[in-house]
C-alpha cells in the first residue's frame, strides 16, 4: 500500500510540475489582465497586493519551480483522508421572519444564509474537483449538504476570489441561468465571471453595493492572493464581505491568512456581526500555509477581534488541500474555544446540511 501511495504521489507531483511549467512556456495564453484602474494602496497598476506585506510564508505562488516542487513535497499523506464521508441530505429552512437568521453549511466555503427576506450563497462550488475543467484538482470528499436542485431561490451570491475552490464557474452559471441572483465580488473577478456568461458587480475594498432597502454589501479587506493559471497571479482582488441585514449583520471572510492582524480590526467596524463565516482548514504545514490560510487558532483570534456574536467554521473537510487530517480543524477549534473559555455553541463546526437558527445579538 505504501508503494502504491508513493507512486501515486510521484505521478501527482510530476503532473503538477508540468502544469507549473506551462505558464512559463505560453505566457500570452495564461497571463491575463482582468482589471485596469488607478494605482492604490493595494494595486500597483498591474497586480494587487497585501498592503501590510506578506506576513508569513506566502506559499506556492511566491516560489520558483524548484521551490514549488519542494513545498508540494511537504504536502504528503501523513494524514490520509477517506475517499468519501457519508453525510445527511439536508434541506433549506423556510424563513418568513426577516429578523430570523438560518445558516446551512453546504460544504467547503459554500454556505446558505437565509435572513432579511433573502437567500445568500457564498463561494458556491458543486464541482466534484476543485480545479480546471472539473477534472483536475482535489476530489470532493463530502457531498454538498443541500443538492443543487433543492436550493431555494438565491437572491445574492458572494464570490471572494478567483481560486478554483471558491470560483466554480459551472456552478455560478447554473445559478445565474436559474435564479439571476445579484453576484457581488471584488475587482477583476467580474472579468472572469463575464467570460463564462455570468454578470456580476465588482467593487474595491471598502466600497458598497446596495441589494435592497436595509441590505447592503461592503467589500472587506482580507489577507490572501489570487490566480487561476499561476501566470495570472494577483490580477484580480481577493476579499471578504460584510452584509448589513435587518436582523443582524453577516461577515464572510472568504479565504485568508492572519496577516498582521489589522484586517480583522478594520472589518469589525462594519459590525456588529450576528454571524461570521470563518475558515479553519488547509493550514498545515504552517511553513507553507501561514501567509495564505488561517487555522483554528487564528480563526478564534479573528472571531474575537471581529467581535462577532456567533461564527460558523468553513473551508474544511471537503477538499484535501493540505496535510492536516480531515477532523483536525474542528477538533482543534473545540480545544481552542475551551482553552479561552468561549462557549462552543458560539463558534460551531457543523456537519453539512444541518440548519442552525442563529441566535440574535444580545
């Protein structure tokens, strides 16, 4: 069995190296310009960047090919995942009270939030693989908690950045064709969505999009990076979101590293948050992931700095993107909450398909 895993790893590593060589050989096809605009504190006229600096190991995108290969070798199978996790088949709640908030984790960073008379979906991905053409990239281990056909009418979609596990164009196209939701994203990502026939509204950090009276989306700063083909690195902006809702505000962090800790304090100004959606997975090994992803400990830091009343853990247990075990993120989250004296019911790591009636801010 070890020999089979060894050969499988070598084949995967070889394929990844070939994919990384392709952008070097044919840059005109893969280095694309998604946005043109004035220089700012996080845009140099060609690429976006984190204004506070990298603040940790930047990961694969900041290395040469040799560095990439060495880092990928660190993501070995010390904690193998199961091929499939049996999960319940969930259903969306029926929410008629605009001040009620019901949240359902569908998988990875895809979450259904029902509040304020609207249905919100974050970073929707229903693909079986988080990668190009629906065939490459990590395989889905957990089936979506709510089948696509069982989703309620979606009014608002939040797309945080252009990585394959967050911007799944076939899913977004299906949503657009079915429901014509308002799709809000950050600068440059609208160009990618448009190429798939998906209209969207793109804004810079700090800018707002009105959804309907009393409901406003604010684009928030987080610490990450963007790319779909490696060569197009940081051509589109990454972001989180704050959504003003009648029953209490929602925060969605998208995908983020801890940075210098300032984005959490800055984003807290658009609270208070009744609920924060915070990633807890893809954090090991830290010398590869520290600049790009927060783990459970940093997620609790963010939860406290944001001043959120409640939080739901996302970005774990769906696609194997790093070397921690499938259940390590929720286990470490529970341990961290206990160590800090925070009630576990306030920051939950739940199974997909389970509806949580989020309590109001007290």
